[in-house]
C-alpha cells in the first residue's frame, strides 16, 4: 500500500510544473522525462522497501551512545546506504562535487515520497544533505575533498544540536563558537 500517489505526483511534476523542460538549462541537460521518471522510480522502490515493522522498532529503540559510537536500529543503516547509493544525498550538487545535478524539485519529490513512509528515517539523510550543502557552498577545497565523498557515500552523516537556554524557544540567544584545530576539524563550544 502506497502512502503517496505516484500518479498525482507525476501529474504535478510533469503536467503542472513541466520539470522535464529544465533540461533546456545546461546544468540539467541530462534529465529528460525518462531520466526523471527513472529517479522517481528508484525513490518509489526505496520507499516500498521500508518495512513498517522496522519503523516501529527503530522508534521504540532510540539512538544510543555506546562506547563513543552512536548505535541506531539496523534498518536505518540499510536505508541510509540505499539512499546514498541511489545518489540522493548529493542529488542536487554539481557533478564536480560528486553530485548528480538533479533538479531540486525532483529531490524534494524524492524526499516527499520517502518522508511519507518514515519521517524519522529521512531525518538522517536530510541532515547529511544539509552538511554537504554547507560544505559545497562555503567549504574550502580541502574540506570539500575530505568531507564530501564520505558524506555523499553515506559513510558519514550530519547532526544538528539545538538546545533551549530557557524553557521556551530562545534559540536566538544561543551563541556558538567553532575553533579550528590543526587537523582541519573544529572544536565546537557554545551555549
């Protein structure tokens, strides 16, 4: 049973938004209707392989820090690996950075399909995409070379740590400082 309608999604993408015409732009020249459909088919297949029992198990067994490593349900590893192998982590990034130059509208459609199956699974890959996008936009060439391949392959993920200094939403009051280390990484200190 699908949690989304591919027929409706295809209608919106191809008949309303005409995403297939994006291949008139040099950046998206490789993506005609057939190529975009193949990407959506791959995402549909990945969504179909998400087992509802695994979602329940992963929700009941939250990530834990064990011996300095984060331990998650095995199904999350399988999802991240499949997502990365399909090229979705760096889908919108340029080929010279290891991406596939997929139109962001299609990337959003892929994530929509997967999110309808499990919002918690897609959070792992969305944070990886966020980190990859920041490095692609603002990183040095050395950082891009060092970090992007690991992130785009799904070997490394990203994280987001938000805390509220008071009991309400006061994220604007948080200050964080990134201190460069000699190995190119950063020590993060903040409140």
